[in-house]
C-alpha cells in the first residue's frame, strides 16, 4: 500500500567515532541534542535506524531554520532533507520525480544503497531504471563522476529515503558525551576558540570570566556575554561565571613585585576556576594559551600556572599560530565580538616588563606574602552566574503553546536579534 511521502531529515554520523561501548551513549546524546536544537521548528520526533538518525517533520517545517540549527550540533557528519517512503518500487519512482519537481539540473546521477540488501532489485538495476525514468521527465543527462545533482535512494528493510542535498555537518562528538570542563574566557580572540574546540570534542563547558569592575569599565563582561550566547548554540544551556577580580589584584599589587604579578594573577585565576570546576563537576580547565604568543605564555610561566592546580589544564591552541586562530574565530563567528575594544582585567596593574621565566621559588616567595587560600575562597564565593539558552526560551515556549508556525518563526527571529548582552533568565 502506497503511503504519501513524508518529509524528514536524515542525519549521518561518523561510524569511526563509535567504537566499543560509547555507541549507545553517543546516539542517545546526539538524539537528545538534535531534539533540543530544533525546538520550535516542526520536528515531530527523532528515531534511530541502522547507521543514521531520522528527524520526522511536520509538512510546514521551516527547512532553512532547521538547516541552520542542525548545523550547530556536534557529532554529525552530514544531513539531508529527505522524503520518507515505504520501500516499494512504484513509490520509490514517484518519490524521485516528486523530489526533482520544479528543478532544472544539467546533469545527475542516481546513487542507490540497500541496507541489509532486503530490497528485491540490485542497486545497479535501481540506478539504471531510475536514471531512465528521470531522463524521460527532465531535459538533463547522466554524469556519474561530477553530477550537478546526486539523487540518493537509501533502501532499508521497512522504509526508504530519497534526497539530493547533502549538507556537511560540523563533525566532532555530541556535546555531553565527554563530560564537563571549565574554560577561562577572557573576551579576547583565543579563549572562545579554545572553548569551542572542547565543545566539539563532546564537552559541556562552564565559562569563567574575571573582571575588574569597578576599577575598569564593564565592557569585557558584555563581550563575554555575547561570546557565551554564541557558544551556547552548541551546548544549549551554558553558564557564565563572572568573578570580581579587581580587589584581589589590588592585594597582589600590595604584596608582589611588579614583574611577577601576571604569573600570580594567572595562578589565582586558575585556582579560583578550579574551585568553580569542582562545584560544577568539571574535570579540567581550558585556556586559550598558545606557546610563546605573549610574555605570560612561555613554557616556564605555563608550568607555574599548571602547578597551581590539581586538575589538568587543557590548552587546545598551544601549537596554533595566531593567524590560524583568527581564521577559526572568523569561521565560528566569535571574531567580530572578540575584537570589540574592551578593558581586560590583565591590563590593570600590569608592569611594563613582566617576568617571562618565573621560577617556582620566586613565585612561592611572592605568594608567601599573600593569603592565597582566602583570596581563592573570596573569588569563588563572590562569583555571580548567568545562564544562556539556545534556542532562546521565548522561541521554545512559543512552539510549546502551539502558536501558528508563521508567528512562531517571527518570534524566533526576534529572539535571535535580541540584544546580545541580555542573558536569558535562569529558570
Ligand atoms: P585571549 O585572546 O584568549 O584573551 P591572549 O592571547 O590575549 O588570549 P592572555 O591574555 O595572556 O592571552 O590570556 C591567556 C589565557 O588566559 C586566555 O586565553 C584565557 O583562557 C585566560 N584569561 C586571560 N584573561 C582572562 C580573564 N580576564 N578571564 C578569564 N580568563 C582569562
Ligand atoms: Mg587576552
């Protein structure tokens, strides 16, 4: 019995990342992330089939919006809007014609694949027959090596999918499968790139920013809010910790010789972030450091920072040139936010000639003049948090209340264009 083709999105992941016991966790998380990412876009549900996930869609689903949302979900190799049909030959033929309706294409090919080879015709024959069918209906020609359109027909035992436009996904692992990390986010170019790399490897990130309000303006806070809002797209709920650091810096200035201050600031930041990490279940810290980029990023100074804490400090950009980092920042949409002028806390009370090779002894002497435990406790306890959600709560609520799709999309766009600095209130 021929059922009408129903719209869906076929999602493929890299099998290679699915070794061993990770598979169920990976798939469950990817499915859940897809549901969250596509809230309000007309997705009826997510199903698991051999080798792929299927998002079943309402007929009026917003494909452009879906494409954008799914494009932010890590763990996807590629995806494609498709027609889902029963695996019956006349239905397959009709679906291919329906899919191509209204298109002009100079050349094409058919690529049929049979999972478990249940479909009664061999793939070659399917390709030939469907190719001939298309040639009868469209002014086009076959090009097997470089077709303008590659018409794919995936035949599974209980259903089939036909599609043409495969969209490359962002790759990586689904956010959540690798646990949690705490990223030091400065408002500069490097740290958002570093944090996103960990998201791409499946980590949920807690974002920690140190500011010197009221000694300096609050511009850096506005920047990190915009950055976290941007990066929240990949993990759906993201928390930003804002740590007042000015008072702590003042105490450092009173006790620590000028050349060592930057190293001591960094060690205090690392310790405070570690305290926050432990509260949240994060197992490692992340920074945007790149070896030799500035005085504070020599091997010696990096070692001094690492020694201050009892958990791994991940530095995904350590071997990356500034130019490469900038390219990546542009590609992920953080560069424009990062280059807004601001006053970073590290510009406060910083000497002209910081120590580039701080020894462990010199740092220990300097810190002996401070009450480090109290400073760390004060920093961690005085931090405030803000939570950012994607999709914006407003859009998800609108879809839950069953508003007309058109209203819903207008609503979402408004939310998308809302003031970037406005955090979504915590529930
Ligand atoms: P970025 O572009 O990330 O600011 P940078 O090249 O300016 O890096 P530094 O300013 O020396 O280098 O900072 C090195 C790292 O220390 C940053 O990548 C970030 O992880 C952390 N860091 C620096 N300042 C802050 C801050 N105010 N709040 C949180 N983390 C910070
Ligand atoms: Mg910086």
